[in-house]
């Protein structure tokens, strides 16, 4: 199943160029036709015939559609390539030769031998050029009924122009079929005991991705159909199929006793969580409704020492059971989709975590850097399907600023030659610790990490960071830094101008540029990421320099949060306190201007300039706005 880590997007933004200005959408390819027809049998086996025609206009379009691939599970399904060809701009038709058709173990099967047996057949289209039109028809046969009955989903393409996007379903009329739609027109009729459902969307324009937008699943035209009666039934099926997988063997009981010692309750659960996260190696398995929804047995996973998210959960479930603590697998979305799904078809889940009913506590042992008390905001506020006897649907706790605290305390000394010697300590809530642990774990060295962070500042510099063991989830994560930045001051006459150097900041305000829309408006909701970030800096001036002018204090309050900055000085010491609070993970398009105003407040203030001058002159120049007494 896919893995996501909170703040990963922010980290990528840190090491990437800022977004370019908005441009008119370029049509790289047009999906002229995408039609899937399902013939569902009474036993809920089915045959799908999928036809796709795509015209390629640019090299990017060619790269996107130079091949077509389908994955199937040979023990449950068979896949046939019905036809495939390329129509050239001059009217020439080139059939795909046998040498351009390959069937190999799928990516999931290669990454997880023994877990998944899926195969992928790939068609590579020959002699593509701008103006070529590719055509392919597949037939997929479901030979045995699926674990969750029959399910179909069609989400319209986001980046590509689309002519006709259609889903056709025929099914015996006395079988239950529930469908929901957003943006597809649906026609339904019954003829001779057969129910016919056609969902169709016409002439959809492709779109450019907006900065930091939510997953397209939250807003794109979508059609879903399922024979499942409700969402809870999915949990009941997983419970039934998983029965006995979390059995407490004598070996598991002994291991649980060894891990826990005299601890009980949540302390015992926390110890078991830490052990599972530290001792089970992750093997990626990509979830499909046709395979991979049921874990291996806990005993088997402990024997091999590896597994995917379901296997982490089943091991933890068994170890907790050995200590009398009830735990339930919970299927959720781990990603950037925040809107509730349009139906109860089980497509929206891609990950499994664990739920402790007695404590109403969710935990994610798959994330090697997440502690027991953290919950990634990409898992927060989401529907969770519990694998209980009757199935149950809960919602994970919402993400809040208080759950995502970041504090950076810096002490800076400005030297007489215009350099900065700095030192910083960091305080983080468990959620943000997850992000910091991941960064430290991925660094080649702590000095290299410090230098990379400093390279992204205007001042630059060289430094060193010191951290606790990022793999030790049993202890709060500690982090500190020291650095030297030369030539941070701009001189003009006898005055000195400088910004407050941010130093090796894990979460600098500059990251927020990646969330700003080039047009000032949005069509789709934005990932704002609820958080409470605070930076406190104490700057010591050298002998002979005093403050001539401090930046103005800042207070900006919007419907999405607030930003404040306070500038104080006493003698040779300047204290700067900044605080950015965003109160929700997702901001709708209508509220985007409120978020943008908040983000710009932080960005503009980060550029604020201090003015310093020789002590005797500074004494004659009061700060603007102060009262001056005349004799």
C-alpha cells in the first residue's frame, strides 16, 4: 500500500524551484474515447472490455501515452489484448507487433515476492510522432467472485482533454447495485431482467495542477458502483477473512511479555508499537480490491521479519491481545484526499492502521518515524473502516494546530566584521517529530544537513546539527544546531542593514511560497496543513552598534489563522518573536484569499530589515513613532 509522510511536500518544496507563473493550459494529448463495459454475472464474476483512443499532440503527450499497461491476478483473473494499433497523421495504420507486447511480474510482485502474484501486460506503441493516435482494447475476465463483490469506479482525467468518458454496466436486475455520481450523466433502464447503467461525461477540458491542491479524487467528475450494501460491510468482510491471523501463539505471548515487562495499558501498547515499528521491515504491496486486502498471519510475519501495512497491524494486534489489550485493524486513506468518498465502494482506502477501542486511539506502526502518540495529518479527519464482526465506520481525530507544533529558538551574535554566529534548539510535537526524524534519517551527515538548510537562506553559512536517535521512538526527539554565516550585513555609509538570519530552519516561512496561486484565485481546495509554528530569535549586537530602526510589529488575523511578529530591543539585545498559526488542513477555494493574505504576511515579514548605526548616532535618532521631548 502507498506510503505518505506528513511534511514531505514541504520538504520537496524546500529543494525545488518556486512555481512559475500561471499559463494557458497546453493540450498535450486528448483522450478521444475511454469506454469500459462490464458484463456482471449472477455469481458476481464479470467481464470488462476497455477501449481507449488517444491523440498525441506534443512530446509530453507521447511520453505519457507511448505505452498502455494492465495488471491482473492470474489465479483470479485472465487478461486478453483484443487489439492495438497506431493511426498516423497521414492515415497509415500500424498494428502493434508481437515484439511490442510484454507480460511480466508487476511492480508489486517484484517488490514483494511471496506476497503478490500479479502480472502486468504492457503494449508499447510503435513509431509515435506528434499527431499520432493510439488505440487499444483489453478484455479482463474475473474468474472468481471478488472479496467485496462487484465494484467499478471511473474518475475523469484531470490533465488531459477528454472527448467521451463512459462506463457501461449490465447486471441481473435482481442483484443489488448501488451507484453514485459527481459530474457524470447516468442513464439506467431494465430490459428482459437485465439492468443497464451507462455513466457518461463529454468534452472535459484538461487542467493545469494548482499549487498544493488536494487529490483530484476530491473534486473530479467521478462515477462509482458497488454491490456492497454499505461501508461497514467492508470491515465485516475483512474481519471474516482475517479470522485467526492475529492468533496468540506461545511464542507471541512470550515475546509480548518480554517487550512489555511490568507496563500496562497505554504504556504497554506504546512499548509494543515501538517494537513493531523497529523490528518489522516494510515491503511495499500495492493494494487492489482483487488482492492484498488480507494480512498474513502474525506468526508468519514475525518469522520473516517483513510485511506491508496490514502485516504491521496484525503483528501489533496479536502482541496487544497477548497482554489483554483489544485492537482493531482500520482501513483509511493515507494521502491528500480529504473529502468523504461519493459512495461506500471500498476504493477510497489505501492503507491500514490500528485502533485501540478502549482508548479511542489510532496509531500507524508502518511509518518508521512516527511515534505512538503521533498521527500524520494525512491520516487525520478521515473515515476509517474497522474490521470488526459487523464492521464499523469511525473518523480519525482531526488535525489541529496544537497537534502540529514547531518551535525554533535561536541565539545570534553579530560580530564586528558583519558575520553571524548562531545556535538553535528545536521543540516539536510528536507529529512534527515524525518529519524531523525522517529528515535526519535521510541525511548523509548532520553537518551536510545543516549546510543544505543554510544554503537555502539568503545568508548561507556552514554549520553542524546534533540530534537524538531518529529510530528511538521511545524517547522524545531532540535537535540542536550551531552555525557561522559570513557577510550577513549590507553597509551603506555608516549604517548597517540586515534581515534576521533564519539559520537552519526546518520549516521556514519561505516554504509557503509553494502554496500560493499565481493567479490569486483557486478552483480547487488547497492543502494548508494545520500547524502552530513559532520562531524566537535573540540577536546580540557588537560593541559600538545600536538599533536605529526596528521593523514594525505585525498582526494579521484571517478566517484561516493568524500571524504575529514582535520586535523588541534593550541595549545591545534584539528579540524577535514570530508566530504562524493555520487552523485547518484544507482551505476551500472561496477562502483562499484569506489564506494567501496570511501566508504573505509571514513571507513579507521574513524580509523585514533591521537598521543599525554607530552608537553615538543612534542615540540622536529615535525610533519612528516614539515621543521626542524638546527643551
